[in-house]
């Protein structure tokens, strides 16, 4: 796929290197290695479409004033036959380059030619990534933090796909360990309480109404059959009844949130296939464990962690981290993903280096595991923190959140901030139909263009097949600024993929909508000076519509044609 900005940047960089080569050949500069320099897009577009700091960083090396270097380089770098129209020297020696009108026409043509594929790149081609996210405890409903993690992880997976990666989405089901024991206890007590109200519920058990509902449904099917059985039989039956229903519920609720996983990986499989025990045995075999107070410890500090930690408790039961080590070893060494990406809460900050230490000790390349740590979400209404659902009066879960606000707003809002920033989610703004609501603002821009194209078509004027000659008429500052932003999408996608940051996409599309509205207000379409210019502006509008649609598709936000 075409990345007009990247191609232009790389072309300019090579042109400047060639210019330096000519200057060396002509003995106008010393035959020494030039320092590394940057070609970048200046914030102020009056300074050109691209700027190079070559002259500034070369002054010491060439023992020459930066401005003199800039003059020599520009003399040795002819622009004829290139996509660049002219170059200027600014201040003490900055070099600014301006693109030809043909380049801007090419950008619009590229968008209209590539259509639904515009923006796609191949920066991750040939590499496989596994994105694990949400992985909520299956013993209860998903909370608002899971809602943020879901939008973040799913959009990141989509961004990686758009940049050429082969991507799989995975949910890790914690169907073993302490939380399942607690789940069993909670179900057992509620079951027994039905027949004997004096049975006490432990304080650290699960007290939610969902546990009561499971117990009552179990009784409807089984009656008092398990009252007098041994505890293990009773607990196993209750968990076997309730847990699959919870997992089905998780899958259903996440589908409602537009998330479909490729894999549902169960922790229990790691216990059944011996992988959990293998981790302890292998680390011991390699000499990285020791015993203290009857527990088995891992020498994590030997691999850069802040402290050693327990693998197996004195009672012989592995700690929660052992199946996690086995799970991540499976990702990297068994399924051989080039990147395993986890979306985790910020409270896992200390856990990550320990996990990586164990993977390194087992011979895995821990650098292939990347963890995105996500900060907490605060729901706000009327400027105050909200903890209860307006409708149900209960704690807000993913499901109750989606009952209160549009799904599009949830998907978009949760990706408007970087994962590592605390996020205040404004519930009032999420339902507001105004330009203050960012998702409404972007969707309105798309609908506005669709309406414009319909109206013009009704008047007998539809955008014809892209005409390069017409498109070169787009010379107004608002038009050029809009086209530059269109051209930036592939590079922004690559950066979002590299930094694991979907917020770059929401920021990009909000800015695109802003630039479109500015262009629409400043450049008349219906009353353009000529039919050719009207045609060019309609084509530009169509290119903006296509680009908005593509970005919203990445974020899994709908793209209405009418509002």
C-alpha cells in the first residue's frame, strides 16, 4: 500500500545524502562520515512540508557554519524531476522543502484508489502477534476496567492487522487456582443456605447476586441431591454447573462489545498437561530454585528481578505465578509468536519483571513479551465520581455501562487516552449529541460528507473517476492542510502499532474531522469558481469520507451516513 509521506521523506533523505556525496567528490566538504540527521514534518506548515536538520548537526563535523553547509547542500541537490517544488534556508541553517502540487493530487488519488484498504502498511509483514486482553476472572461479571482493556486490546489487535501483522486475539480463562476455590466455597454456601439459613458465608467469599442465582438454578435442576454428599463432590458439581455459564456470559457480553476472540485458552489445560509442574521441575533442573521454610523459591534476582519469589508453597500447591509462567512460555516457545502482547492493569507493575525473569531462566526470549499497563478508569457524572448504575443502582459492570451509553461512545472514549494515563470517563458527554462529544463530532463529519455527496448527485453533479489534472487545482491552504493529514494515516498507523497506542487513531480522526470542517467553511464546493474545481473538491471530500470510515472501522465504531 502507498505511504505517500514515508516515500517523500525517504526520497528527500536519499537526495540529501546524494548531495553530500557530490560535495565530497567536488572537495567542497571533508571526506568524513556525515552525522545522522532527521527529515521530519514541521509543526508550522509555513516552514515547508518537510524540514531537515542536516546543516545544523554537521557544523562541528565539517567545521563550517550551518547556513554555509545548507547553501552548499541545496546547490548540490537539484529538485528538477522530483516531487519537490522548492527549498528554503531558514534561520541559522534549517532546510525547508515544499512539495509540488502533483504530490497533493497523488495523495487524493491514492485514497480513492485504495478505498477500504487505504492506510494499510506492511511494516509488520511476516510476523505473528498474540494480543491477550480482558482475561477477566470467570467467577463474576466484567467491570469497567475490563471495558477499557477490551477497547484498547481489540483496537490494538486491529491496528497490528492493518500494519501487516498476523494477529490472534486471546482470552486467558482462569479456571483453576484460588479464585475457583473461592467460587466453589461461595456457591456451596449459597446452596446449603437454601436448606439451612444458619450456614455462614465467609467474609472473603463472593457475595454477589450472581452467586445466589447460580445456586438457585442449580437447586431447580438438582434439588437437595448434594446436601449430604462429601464437600468435594458438591463443590465440583456446583462449579461444573456455574463456571461454563459464566464463560458463555463473558463471550456473549464481549461480542456485544464487538470483541470476538480467536482463542479461549483455559488455565486448567496447563495443569492437566503437566506444564505447570514442568516449570518448577525445569527451573530446579537448571539450578534456579532453592528451598526455604519448606517452600520452593525461584532465584529471580539472578535474572534482574527485584526479589526472589515462591513457586511452590509449603503445602505443595504452586503459587498463581507458576501457571502464568507456563502460559507465557507456551505463547513464545510452543506456539512461537514473534510478539506476545498483554494488556494488564497497572497493579501488575511489579509482576512483569518477575514473569520475564522466569521466562529468561527457561530459555525464552523475554523481550518478545510486551506488556501494556493500563491505569484505572473513573466514571464521572455531573462532575462527580459514579460507582453505581443509574438504572440498576448496582456497581457498574461492562453490561450496565453499555445499557447507559452508546456502544460507539464506549469504544471511542476508552481509546482517547494513552493506556498509562488515568482516565475520567464522562458519562454525560458520552450521550451528548454535540461537537463536544468527540465520537459524535467525527461521525457527524462523515455523515455531513455523505449528505453533501447525495445533494450534489441529486443536482446532477457526482464526483467522477479521479482526475489528476482537476486535483492539481486544490491549492488553498485549507485544502493542502487537509490533504497532508490524509497522507499521514499510514505513518500514524505504523507509529500506533509500534507504540501499542490506539489513542493515536482517535486523535488522528478527530483532527481529520476538524480540518474537514475548516475546509468546508473556507472553500465553497457548490459555488466553486469552476466545474473542475468543484469536481476536485468533491473528490477531496470523498477521500476524507473514506479515510474517516477506515479509521472508525479500525476502532470498531459505526460510520453513519445520516445523523
